[in-house]
């Protein structure tokens, strides 16, 4: 397992979340000023400096329950609200989209190009906010410094860690089904055509060499696919052509996306339950997470008039039906925190929360969102 996987997982899932929310905000005709506020608030929280410092520390991946809780809080960092069924669907779409991208990366190193495609889109979403753009640019630098020196073997370990994390997730997504890149059982179809990875040749030729390095003979064979020469390598700098389209926005208002739970046998369902269970430290991990998150003001009093709900389903009835029919094995048991009546009861916890509430040179509301997430991450 790679200890450098978490930043890539978080940034790519965050990018997919923003793609989906942007599509739904436009589809529901949310006023432009409110939609912009939602996007900026979420991005600002994602790229809070202290939060990213914690994120980029070498560490193991969080359990699925914990990561789901992180994104639940992140999605509610602004005035937008999602019901549980819509949040479930949002998380399903995020994870399946990134799983597809990881599977289709021609080289393990191309996961970084996918991340840069997400970063480029995030930067475009926040183009009218100089302070947020500065945070995003700083994250580009952190990604470049951490990942560009890595060897192919280290990137392969990161890719394998991600695939292990996603291996039991088989949610069917309408866009993937229509494009015939996903089967009815939720598993993806890997292509046997198109450009080969950069630095490789089209398969179909075996060359034999002598001990002195001289070519002795050639043997051609049928490769079973329709491959073409490799494309040029994508740019790994802050700006440039990434070449790959993996990680770009595949959603539009005119192309709604739906998710469907894949039917599973009893044995496969039990297998999924085992694999989605948190690690042995998850109970302590989530208990501390609950205490730290208790002080989050997800929706402040007096702000209800400006708040609004986003539905990721076509109708409220469909949303209610999805909540009722969702299989138990796909429930991540997200913690719902009501209040922190005993916030000062624990002296050490109070000290931690006090440190996170320092505003620095940011506005109180902006700093609060980032520091609350920092507190949550620090508990893991």
C-alpha cells in the first residue's frame, strides 16, 4: 500500500464532485450568484492551507466510512443541502468515475495527468476568486514536488492501492452503460484498441537478439486488437496540454446521469460487506472524528432563507425511493453529528478545537470551514 495515495484520491474525487454539482445546479436553474457561492465555498474548503498540510502527510488511506463522511461535510460547506439519497448518489458517481479513470490510465504515471485535468477544471470554476486561485496554484506546486520525482514502480503502487480501494464498488452509471464501457453487472470494459501508452510500441512484433545485441530475426503475430501509435506525452507542469481526456468533465445539462444498484448474489454481497468494513482502528478513528466534527456549523442560524436543496434525482419521489431501496452493503454509515454539548468537557479536545479556530488573515467564515475540516482530518 502506498502512503502517497490519499492526496490524489481526495483531489480527483473532489473534482468529480464539483463536475456533478455544477451540472445539477445548472439543471435546476439555481441563480448564478448562489451557484457560484456554492462552488467557491467548497473549493475554498478543499484547498484550505492547513487542511492540505494534513492531507499531504504520508499516511494510509482512510476507511470508506471515513472518506464518505469527509465528502459529506465538504458537500455541505456552503448554503446548498443534499438529502441522504442525493448524497449517496453523488458519492457513487464520484467514486465510479474516478475508478473508471484509474482503470483506463495507459500508464500508472498518467494518474497524475488525470489529477491535473481535475485541477485545471477546479481552477476554471474559481477563476473569479483570486484568493482561491492562489490556494489552487499552491496545490499544483505540492503535487508537482511530491509526485513528479516518483518512479514508475511507485506510481504502480499508487495505482494498485487505488484499485484495491475501489475493487468492491460496482455501481452502474447510465453514461457508462450507454457508452458501452460498463457491463450490466457494474464492471468496466477495458478497450482493446486505441493508442498504446507513451514510450511503448504497437504490439505484434517479436524480435530476437544475439548475445552481442544484434537482431537475428523478426516474427509477427496478431495482437487481437486495433492499436495505434502512442500519443505525445501530456504536460506535467501547472499549465499545458494534458493530452488525455480522462479526468475532464463528462456531464452536461442535456445529458443527465443515473445510477443503478447492481444485482448481487448472496455470496458476492457477503464479500462486499467484508471488504467495505472499516479497518480495526475505525471505531476509535470515527469516535474522535465525531467529537471533532461536533463543532461544525453546517448551516448557520439566520441563513435558512438563502439556503437551498439540490436533488440529484429527476423527482423527489425518485429520491425517496432510492433511499428506501438502497442495499445495506452500499451504506457507509456516515456519522450524523447533532451537537457538542460537552465540547469543553475534554480539556485536550478543547485545546485542539481552540487551535483550529484561529482565523489568521482569512475571514472568520472562510477560516472556520477550512479549520473544521482540518480538525476532522487530524483525527484520522
